[in-house]
C-alpha cells in the first residue's frame, strides 16, 4: 500500500468509500474491507451511515489506531460552533474518540471560508480530529483556505477520474502539500471500462479495467482514491493494484480521456469550478 504524506497526515492511498451503503450491509462491508487490507475508510455526516461504519470498524479485528477514518461536515453546519457540534455528533455515531481527518464536505455560500476554517482548526486543536482538510474546494478556495488556516490542511477530496481534467487542482494541492483524494474515482464504472486506453492496458497487465483506473490515480504524486463497492469480490480487486506499474504512454493515453470533461457531482450549490 502506498502511504501519502500530506502535511503530516499519513493517508493510505487507496481507501473504501461508503456513500449509499447503509445498515448491516454497510457494517459488514466495512468489516470485510478491513480484513481484506483496507486501512482507510471514508464516510460523512450526510451519508447517514456513521453508526454502521462505526459498527464495522469496532467489530473488526483491526485496532482503531491502524485505521485512517475520514468524515465530513455538511455545508449547512460549517458556521463556528455548528461545525464543532457536527464533528462531535459524528464521533458519537462512529463510536470513536477521534477522526483521522475531518473535512468540510462542500463550501458554503453563506459561511465564509475564514469562519469555517477557523472552526475546523478548533476541531484539530481540541483533538477531535488528528488532521483537517476540505472537499469540493476550487483552486481559488484552496489558496484562501490555506491562508486562513493555522494548522496545515491535509487534503482536498474532489471528483476525479479519467473523464475529468483535474491537472490544475493536482498542481494546487502539490504547491501546498495537500493530498488530492479522488471521489467517483471509477466514474461509477460502465462506459469508462470500455475505453480502449483502459481496456488495452488491462489486457497488457492481466488486470481488470477498474484496477487500471485505480492504478492510474495512485501513480500521481500525493494522490489517492476511495472507490465504493457493495460487491464483496470487488473489495479485494480494487485493492490489488500495488504490484504493477502503468507506463508513461499508458498514463498519458488514459489522461487524454479528460477531453470528455464530464462531471458527475455537480449541483445547484456547487461552487464555480475554476
Ligand atoms: N466528497 C464528496 O462530495 C463525495 C462525492 C461523491 C462520493 N464521495 C466518496 O467517494 C466514494 C466513491 O465514489 P462513488 O461511490 O460515487 O463512485 P465510484 O467509486 O467511482 O463508483 C462506484 C460504482 O462502481 C462500481 N464498482 C466498484 N468497483 C468496481 C469494480 N472493480 N468493477 C466494476 N465496477 C465497480 C460499484 O458497483 P458495486 O457497488 O455494485 O460493486 C459502484 O456502482 C463514495 O462512496 C464516497 O465515500 C465523496
């Protein structure tokens, strides 16, 4: 497993995303993921599954100290005071004394970055989270957030896959020492897996198209990915990407699919992407 060093946070590059997983299925998948070798689990207050994620972690044989656990605060809760209360409520649901990484899930139109980042710093100062970061921030917002933060920020979790050009964000994150953690890293599967650049690389390496896409992510500096699967056999498949390397030609063929510039998570509350 590749471990990222993101301003002091040691983040396993391949994590398990849990959006849409709920109840016993979610708890069971988290437990299986941990026994399959995952050490990075991603959830959020908004996913309404923190109790289940906590159950999966606490019923696994892996000590909490060996797990990198991320959760996120929804933008309606990022004012000073609300943000701290939201993280405390997450900890209660997750049944854990701390998060490894607390993120602002999306920026807000009504709360300034300065105020939200100040509250996030308080979460870190109080030990509720070992590290702090953001999600869905634009390049300009990263510059503002870094300037407003007393503690270093460790990540921007953003949509990233071969159909979306995040090369500028990659540079912005590198400039400030943040990890770029990719959500929707598989572009939710389907058509992407039939692209010749991916399909051919899969044949060359004896890997599946999903493994090629995940390997493409983690070959970039300080970059990780948090694929979600509800299919037990795919847990191991998605993790088994550290025993081969894509060539420069393969990386650039896959990167050139960004021409489609297709964003999956774009809502009326999204910021103006830059
Ligand atoms: N910060 C944010 O705003 C934000 C937004 C979206 C997502 N996220 C995080 O990112 C995680 C991942 O994103 P996502 O779930 O939207 O998309 P994703 O991981 O790109 O795609 C998940 C889809 O791919 C399929 N899949 C997984 N592994 C596969 C494999 N080896 N072969 C074929 N298909 C495979 C899954 O099917 P099965 O489940 O049927 O196996 C599922 O339909 C989320 O769970 C969440 O933790 C964060």
